[in-house]
């Protein structure tokens, strides 16, 4: 316990050379918590500011606009939240892999600041873009977002969603969501037009690995005993079957010419794509990627781990966290009962990367005036 009266009920972490409680160090270095456990709010350091109702904000925060209390909550590695079928859910559901815009807004709030730029190179029907717009009204301020999408239909849906949502918002007397910039085309080309270091957060949901007969046939040819076996009965993080067939209506690269990708080809492509994207990311920026694991014929496909390794080994990015989005409202699917344990997938992974130190230094030197 602290020896500074009742004011600093601080742990023994902040001690001076004699092992006594060091109140100055605690104030300077500790995570400020509003409820008095750490510091007296009347006694803030120069870099601290009390935000009414939210806690203490540290002006040195380069990651987000969260107060210490909010930051602490935001470091939880599990986001246990079911998002209601809102924001024109029915319209967006034509795309089977869409993400809840408010979940995207939540992640944008953790990894960017008001006025920052967010890029989604695989934008689909715009979960990220809508999330960035929500931040203006339900967060600390709007982020500008750019989306790349190669399937025109998904872009049309994004625009239709925005129009319908804004009509409803106007009727409720709420301000409209801002339209974000959706660019049509292949992200591998569109990324060339994004200036270096201009993206503070890359938030995306990668095109799914199209599990199909190609790999099955190839493997069966190699060995009948192949663990990869049949793709029938694949279960993704929705627990509703794979998103592979409904997530992307456009052909996946590698799919042209009638053949879809093997898992290794998909991983190699993703590694190359993220390497391409990284130049655009600012030195303090983050790259955040949704990816669901899958279960298939007696075998758990640890796609999140595979993808994390593929990205780390191809792009100058370091994995900082694997957050779990757990959706408590997901139906349970009992596939193996009573003979075999098959997980009911009610979670998705959210991989969080930051630039490797060398890459961050190089990008920082590129952006500093000569
Ligand atoms: C999993 S979905 C993203 C869904 C999105 N998070 C949403 O909320 O709608 C991946 C998207 O990437 C698109 N895509 C795949 N390869 C692409 C490429 N090379 N360039 C641009 N878009 C691509 C697909 O058409 C698909 O809509």
C-alpha cells in the first residue's frame, strides 16, 4: 500500500530507490483512473486533462483519443458483443462477409484519432467506411475513410445503404452520416495512388480463402490420407458455413481461368498485398485485420495464425495483438454430437499489427522535412 495518506492507494509498482511509494512517478507514469485509485484529479500532470464524464486524457497519446479509463477497457482482448441487425443490415447482407459498422467504429476508436485517415483495401459494402462516419456522431470525431472494392455491386450497395440510412436519420432528426470515398478497382493497383505515410489505420476484412475442390483434388492426388480431405462441412466463425462462396461475388485472384487458390497461394497473395499496402501506413499507424478460423473435416484451420505469419513474413509488420470478437448471439451448431468434438464457432479474430521498428523509422525519416 502507498504511504502517501489515502490519496494514493497505488500499488507497489511505483517506488523510489528506497522502495517507498513514489507519488511523482505514479502521477507521471501511471494509467490515470478517474475513481481515485491512482491519482487525485485536482493534481494532474501538465500532459493530463480531465474530460468530463470520460476520465483523464493524456496529451501524449498518439494511438487514439481515449482517456486512461477508456484505454484500459479497450485493451480487453475479447470484444463480447452482438451487434443488432442495424444499419440497413438486409441490404448489406447481399454481401455474405459484411462486418457490423459499429464494431468497425469501435475498432477505429481504439486505433485512430479524430481527423485521421482510415483505409480499407477490401471494402465490400463498406463496414469500415460506415464505421468511420459513425465516429463523428458516436465517437470522438469523424475519420476520413477510403475504400477499395473491385466488385461494382458492393459499391452500389454501400451507396444505397448510406442513402437509406441517412433518410432514416433525417426522419429521426439526426445528422447524416458522411459519405466516404469508395474507389472501384483492384487494390493492388489503387494503392499506388495513396501517398506514403498517409494512412493512420488500415482496417480490413480479407477476402476469404476459397476452399474448394482444387486443393482437395490436388491433395488427394498426392495422398489419399491427406488431412485436408474434403471441404464439405466447413464451418467458419459465423458457425453458418463458409463465407467463401458468398463473401466475394467477384472472382478471387487466382480464380480466373477456372482454378481457385490453394491455401498456400491465398496466404502468399495476402502476404504480398499487405506488403504493398504498408508504405501507405504512417509510422505510428496500425493495420487491423478481421479473419475467421474454420473447421473442416476433423481439422481446425487456424487461418488467423497462418495469416498472421504470412503477413509478418512478407510485410514489415509486427503482430501486436489478436483480439477476439465473440458474438454471444450466434446460434450454436452441433455438428459432431455425440461422437466427435466440433467447435461451434462464435468468434472471429482481429489481428492487430504495427510497423516493425525499422520500417517505422524509415517512414518517419521520409516524412520529416529535409
Ligand atoms: C470479406 S469482404 C469485405 C467485407 C467488408 N468488411 C464489409 O463490411 O462489407 C472482402 C472484399 O474484398 C473484395 N476484394 C477481393 N479482392 C480484391 C482486390 N484485389 N481488390 C479490391 N477488392 C477486392 C471482395 O470483392 C470482397 O467484397
